[in-house]
């Protein structure tokens, strides 16, 4: 996995302040949106990096893996 691939995440909230989804940009392109649920993921069609959300008891992780 190249460290030069730029990824960006935008978190969308419901009106009540709860997290609804995460929009993902990778390789300079919007590749989609994942619901804010443990284990959700999206693979970049250009570089093959898998973007995942992992929810733990009081926080969450957005990660990239090849």
C-alpha cells in the first residue's frame, strides 16, 4: 500500500446528533459511503485499499488496509 494515496473521511450526523454514515474519498475520488455499523467497509476501485469502521465501547476507528 502506498503512503502517497490520500484518503479523506466525512462523518454525517442525524438531527439528534448520532452518527449516521461515513463518506470516503480515496485516490482523489469519492468512492462511496458506509453506514456507521461495526465491520462496514468500502474498497477503493483504483488502488484496492479497504476502508473500514470498527466500533468499540466508547470510540470508533477508521482504518485502511490492503
